[in-house]
C-alpha cells in the first residue's frame, strides 16, 4: 500500500517514466508470447528465438532499474528512518513499484495478444494477425503466464540489487573484465555465430562486456578532458564526468553495443535469414531495444543532473555564469561522443569480420 501511495503522489514526469516502463514491458511481453506461439507451431526452432527474445527483456529490465534509481521517492532522506523508511524499506518500495509497472505492461500485452488472435471478441483487422500469431493452435496458459511473470520478477529483483546499500566501487575496476568479456563475445561469434543461437550468445556477451567496461571508459573520458594543464572550464567538465562514471557508464556501454549491432546488421544485409531471428517482429524488437537503451542513458543523465543540483546552485551563488556550466555540459557530452562513436564502429567491424569468416 505504501508503494502505491508513493506512486500515486509522484510528480507527472515520474509518472511518465513509470508509464514508459509499462510500455516497454508490454512490448517485451508481446514478443515473449509471440515466441511461445511460434514454439507451439515449430518447436524445433524455438530455442534461438527465445534467446533473442531475452535481449529486449534485458533492455527493459535495465530501463526499469534506471527509472527506479531516478525516482525521488526511493532516495533516503533525513527523518524517514524515524517512521520506518530506512534504506532497506525504500529499496523494497522501489522494487514493488517497479513490479507493479511491469505487471501492468504484461497484462496489456496479454490482452492485446489475445485480442489479435481473436480469443476475446472476434478477429480484428479482418484476421490479418491471426496467421502470424498461430491462432489455430491453443496457447498454453501456464507457459504464457510464466513468461509474462518473468518481466516483473526480473525487474523487481534487479531493482532491489541495484538499490541495496553497498560500498562504492572504482569505475576502472570493471574495465579489464569488460574487455575480456567483449573479447569472449567476439570469439563466440567467430566460432558459433553462423547460427542464430550462436549469434545471440556472442552479441549478448559483447553487450555485457561493453556495459561492464562503460564506467571505466567514462572515467577515462573525464581524465582526457582534464589532460595537459586544464583550465576552470575543463575542470568543471571533467571532474563531474569522473564522479558520474559509474552512473552513466553502464547504459552508455550498452548503447554502444546497440549501435554496433545496428552497424553490423547494415554490413551483413545479404544474410537476411540470420538477421531476422524473430521473423516479422525482428524490426520492432530491435527498435524497442534501441529505445530502451537510449531512454536508460537519458534517465541516468537526468539522475546525474539531479545529484549535481546542490553543486550547481553553489557555483551559481559564487558568481559562475550559467553559460559556463552549459558549455561544460556540452564538453562532457562531446568527449563521450568522441570516444564512443569510434568504439561502436570498431566493435561493429570486428563483429562483421567474426561473422563472415
């Protein structure tokens, strides 16, 4: 009840972000139901499709965690411990709020899927979607509910893990592991990437590696901005970027992996069968992954800006012009683009070479 009251009393922007989480969950739920319907018709090829369907699931979970972290209601504040709202209780509230938003999306996905199959009130669109969704075969109810429950359960568990009290880690700590994991993903694609399952496993490892290496890369960008006798402007740009490396790095690394995947798909247009692992829903699934990755980075940037609000107000009170702060923010964004664009292109080139051997 407390989680619902906090959700109901939130600001419109917070509510909009929760609705976006529900929309992402609905898209992922619909995709999982489509894979289940495909499995009832063609069980032999269902495993690779299920692997590819886990990619939008992971992107949705990452977005849900970013929204929960940026929610003002989940931040510890003075006086809340006295009413029983310590860090552990606030983490539980955030996990429940995330589960509610994702469960709403899963319910919408189930209603839309059954409606398009004609299981509720007849066939819409003159039955155009009935063949695609295999309406002639019964849908396993238990399997459908299990797949739909996977989204809120995974999102709430990830939220609880992300918001639990823990000592801060150095941004550079994950850089070598991320590089190693990315190399493993490229090796898997080179060895087994000529099948849909091998390509999915290899790309997932590459994306996880880039996400793990992202904080170290963001920290290196901050150091690059401050290199060689920095002035006040470059210090204002580089120091916050280093402080925010952990918050911004992971979604930035995942977005680099998405861009690299898009460039790889453009380079391998001749292999249409392997580039359409989810059939006609491959395009919508790819768009959803890209939108979730971009929305996660944007939400993390908003969270970082909110965390810097006190410092920003102090600098303005000391007489720092607002134009200088905007220029510093532009310099931070430029440094990230300068590093991440070649990185995405390089990973795409290596992936294309691995898949064309």
